[in-house]
C-alpha cells in the first residue's frame, strides 16, 4: 500500500522547486548562492484599476466623437497629472491621470488605467545554491543538511541561529523562557497554548519559532506574526517527536532556515526546517510503500507523534479498541510495546 | 444511449476521491446485475504523485487480486471491451471528487432572482463563491474588476434575464466579464457559463470565445418565479471536468478511454437520486447524503426533480470548515462524554491536516461522529431553508461516506443519520458501505437497468425502517401503541413514550406487519398517512426503530444529562 512520506533527516540532499504563480523574471543564475530571504524571482502583480470616462468628464454630448480627444494609447506609461484627453480650441479642457500607472485599454470614450503595484516577489525559502533556472517561472534550489517537515506554518520565511528552549520534548512554551539574548534567533520550543508566550516572542522579536504543537485557538494570532512559525505536529497537546528533538537539539547554534509554508496537499508544499551542513547527503525518496522494518510515525491519539518500527502489515481488517475495523499494521514503539495502528495513521520517516 | 440487459455488459467504475481511489466492478450474475467487488487504495491525485494514474493502476490491480479476473493487459492497460477469455470489462465510467475547491464568481441581475439561481447552480459543485455581481451591487466598475481579479476565479457563472426578457443589464455585465478575461494571463482566465436569457447567448458567446472557454446552458431562471437548474447542472459538470482535466494529472487520460465523460461525484450522486425518485414513490421523494472528507453532498429528488447541494465542509480536509457555519458547542453537544471545547477544536484542525487519519479511541471516534452529525444537520437545515416546501419525509434515504460506514456498529451509523437529518414519518435507511452510489449514478446514463438491479441485489446495507412520529405530548407520556405481527404468527407489543427511541425486534430481511395506534393527537406522517394504521415493514441490521425523541430534536442544556441521554439512546438501539 502507498505510504505517505515525511522527511526527518539529519543529513540529506535537499532539492526544491521555487515557482512564481504567473510568468515573471528570474533574478538569479545557476551556481549562485542564496540566503533564505533573498528574492530569487519576481512577477508583475495586478495593480488597482480605474476607468476614466472622458465623455462624462469633458461633458461631450453623445452624438459627438470622443476617442479622437484621447491622447494616450494602450501600453503607454503615465504619471499622476499627465494629460489623458484634451478638447481643442482656445479654452481647452483637460482630463488628467489621478495616479502613476499604465494605459490598458482605450475605447468608447473610456480609458482603463492600471496603477503600479509592487511586484510579487519569490523568496528562496532556505540557504542553498541555484542548480537550475526555470525560465520566467523560478528556480531549483539545492543544499545539503538537516531536513525536518512540519504540519502547519504561517506562510513566512526567515533564517537565524537555532536555540532550544525545550529542555524536554513535552515542555510547554511560556513567556518566562524568553530573554533578550534570543533576539533574532530561531527558537525551538515545546507545545504552545498561551498567546502571551507568542506575544513575548513578537516583542523581542525572534527570527523564527519551531513549536512541537499548538492550540488551534492561536491560529489567527500566529498568522499575524511577522516571523515564521512552524508547528511540527499540528494542533493539540503533543510533544516534539523524539527523532526531531534529537536532531534539532544537536544542531543548536547553527544557521537555520524556516520556510513556514502552508501545507498544500496538491502541490506538496509543506513547512520545513532546513539546516545547511558542510557534508554531502543522499536524496531522500518522496514516495514509498509500507513494508516491515520501516521507521514510522503515528498520527492520532493515544499514540500521537509516537515513533516506532513497522513489524507486520496485518491481513484483511483489524479491530481497534473503539470497535472500528480497518487495514492496519503492527508497530513496535520505542518502549518495545507492540500496538495495532491503522495504515492510514502512519507516515514513513525517511 | 440506453443499453438493454441483453447486452449484458460488465462495467468498471473508477472513483477518484481526495483520500481514496476506488475501482468498482459490476457484472451479471445469474441474469442480474450485481456489485462484484471494489479495490480501494490511497489516492495519488495529490503530491508527490500529482497523477491519478498510479492510484487507478493499484486499485484495479487490487480488484484483480480479489476477483481473480484479468482487467489489464501485460502492458498494464485496461482491457476494454471484455475478451472471449473473460478478461477485461465492456464499459468504463469515471467519477471524481479530488481537486481543490473551485473558485466561482456568480453574476446575475436581481439578488433574489437570477443571482440566487446562479448561486444555487454554483452550490451543486464543490466550490466556493469568491465574488458576486448583480444589479444591486453599487461598487464602481473598476472596484468590481479589481475584486474579481483579486479573487482569481476558476469559473464565472453568468445568469440573468428571463427568456426574451432583460438584455441591456446582462450585456453591461458581459463588458465587465470580457474585461476580466482580457486582463488575465491566458492560463488564469476563468471558464464562463452563461445560463440566462437565451436570446443573448449568441452575442455573449461571440464576445467571450476569443478570450476564454464559454459554454451556453439553458436559462436557469426562464421566468421570474421558476427555477430550472437541471439542464444547466449537466453543462456545469462538463465545464468542471474541463477545469479538472488541467488540474488533476491523469484525469484526461482515463477520461479518453472512458465510455462517458468523467463527472464530478456530486453530479453523479444527484443523478442516481433523481433516477430513483422516478422509480420509487414519486410523492415521497428520495434523499441521498454523502459525508465526505472535503464536502458534504445532499441530494433530494421528488418525481424526477432534483435539488442538489455540495457543501464545502466535511469530516476530513473540510473538518475545520464546519466551524464557518456553527460554533464548537454545536459539535460538542453531540458527544456522549466530556471533552473540553479546545480539545475538540484542535481535533477538527488536526483532522484537516491529516484527513485520512482514523480515530483509534472511543473519544476521537465520538468527536468524528459528532462532526458528521453536525455536518448532516447543517446540510439538512440549509436544504430545507432553500426549498421550504420540502420536508424531511423521504422514502428511502441513502447514505454514504467513510464516517458512516466505518463505525463500531450499524447503530452508530443510523443514529448519526437520525440526529443529523431528523426525518419525519416512515423512512427506510440504506448505507452505501462500498461507495457505489456515485458510480451507479454515472452508469445510469448508459445503462438504466444496472443501478436498479444492483440496488435490488442488496448491495447497500439496509439499516432499518424508522418511524418518526410528531407529538406535542409531554416528555415521558405514552404517544403510540404498537403491535408487530410476524409472518410466523407471533406478535410483539410496545408502548412508545414521547422522548424515547425504541428498537423493535425484527431481524435483517424479516418482514412483519406493524399496527400503530397513535395517542394524544400524535401524527405518524405529517405529509402522508397522519393517523395510525397497519403496514408492512422489513427489518434492517438495526431492526425497526421508532424515533419518538421529537422534532426538532432538542437536547437538554445540562451537559451531564445530555451526555447520559445520548448514551441511553445508543443502548436503547442495542449499539
């Protein structure tokens, strides 16, 4: 059976496509080194539009031609105050542009103008090297190092030195754990149920926050924060899984990139923690099928975020404690206990 | 094209869900169509595969293993038609619910006339209305333009003008929509469906076809006081498939070898409900409810007239969307044990991240079943509000969705349906354990015999007949005297009190005559036989049930009492 794969890797080759939503300009070259927040491509974004009704503004009767009074053509750039249309004669009347922009369409006595908006910018998302340019679309970035995929992010990217506040994987993140020495750092903390702790992180501010898990009540607050926040396990009271905790705490003080992307099942974008390392790792597979011997992580109570080894895929349907029958596997947990877990609740860690 | 039984064609249905891919085989056994088997595997529509082909290959392979019938050749291609050695299938049909929620802009004239019909049409697909333009929209043209551009719609549904009625306002709307299409890059231009005044169709097609794909559907509001969504829904389904062909890898490829154009699951679901409403009692109508991962579908049809609604909330990826339409308390109220609100909210959001996750504890199973109850409740209330002349008095009610079939007992399935739908009168409940309903709807277009015979063969699980009387009597007062006469001459008697739910001893498939004597002006069926009487019933896996808990079902405000009552109801039905 097809198995979902989540990457929790102390050293791997990381290769990611960064794409613009619409065609635009790629600003980097093959071989170029980039940092997490570097802008690697941009694309025009829709500005605001306004329509100038020349006939109405100039008071031209319906039976008279008006287009010949318009002095602008589609594609022309104009500045605020530039003349758009003008009547002839000694006492001419004029229509001027209300903003900087460009003329999109002219006809029927109307002029459609698009104001200039800052372009859409695409950030690298992690520190790496451009290995391929996708003309007008984006790039492929590569690096070597730690890769940890999370469950939820607030759609921001940044990088900083990693510091751990979580003395154990199951500790709660509270305001008193923070001090000024953490300003500008990427912080690893446990589960977060207090808005106060997040406000303290914003006051410093941090450059990034990695949480074991968080309360869904905090989503709107986290979405307003200016730095990336990744919840590794998602929502609820869950500890940081043991493998992730080990990898992150042994990489403290290293420069760490957070790409707190919103998990998009269609595109495969996921929140990721990346710590570039000077060693060379192998490329991790993106797909797999369940088989005995695999390291798996469990989703769902009472074994949320437990890690174990898949012992056996059970034939047919297996009964769970609550009476539900489903395809399942026997999993040996880290404490040697063997439990029956639905296949749908397992992720292969690779 | 209709196929007769003489052709005896085997049919393979591929259902491309957001969680699972199913390969379902129907064939003739002893002269009748039967459901043979289904192969179910995780969907590969999403990353990292982003192509449904792998999932289809694995689902068919699984089906081959269980049936022992060769369905693919040595190159892995589906064998169509059936070969002389018995391998392959004659027909292939495809339904799909995978893919992101469609972003739809509706455009019409009056808010409660054509714009409302455009909204109702949009509600028949898994989509979200991201903007709406009408005559009463007083935003400036450029503000409307920016709003639509910002919304990045996949589709614009344009209605307005009764037949040979208003024209100028519709054409003004056309200017805006043309402008939108001209300004967007080609790959971002929305498909347009025009379902308004047919006299304008030619002009609208000419204006838009050089910019985007435009489909003309029959007017959904032919007169000011009549709405006709049916024909437009078929056109809409085709337009959605065109959009999905670009969004879902492999859909176009499987569609090219299919006997029919792939159709959205909701559309197929609606089609079978409409079809059955013509087969069963036309006065009662048929209801179908499908509680899916990303959406909840409710389809009600009376004498061939279908009301179809696809709601953007479900019990998987759409779990957190339930909270857009209700409070957390509305979900918590259905729990038989104490679970803090915050824990339930966290579970909903976590389920949205891991939609395939199966509950492993009684507590999480109860949370999911509460989500299902609330989803069904919201869908039922919405559909009854939209069509006030309709009542929850259908015969039969068909239900599907993993949440309803993956339960500890059939009683849990039945109670979710009763609590959510709150039917009145006498209703039989059937559970689609194998996810066949949408597939049957798709097949009904080429083979009208197959769906009827498959349903008659017992492919759906008969949960039981439920009698839901209406009474204003006080809680605990006797409201019905019931006598059930079995075929062997034995009989059983029961007195039913207001507020109770009673299971009558009737085995699955066993027939009996039930005699009901209503007390204290109790009404058995407000839209049919109001008083008592005798009639034949057939037992389901939950026997026969009298649900005298009242309509609407009012839960006690005291949490402890409410939880005790919910547990008691399950025990009363033997769950």
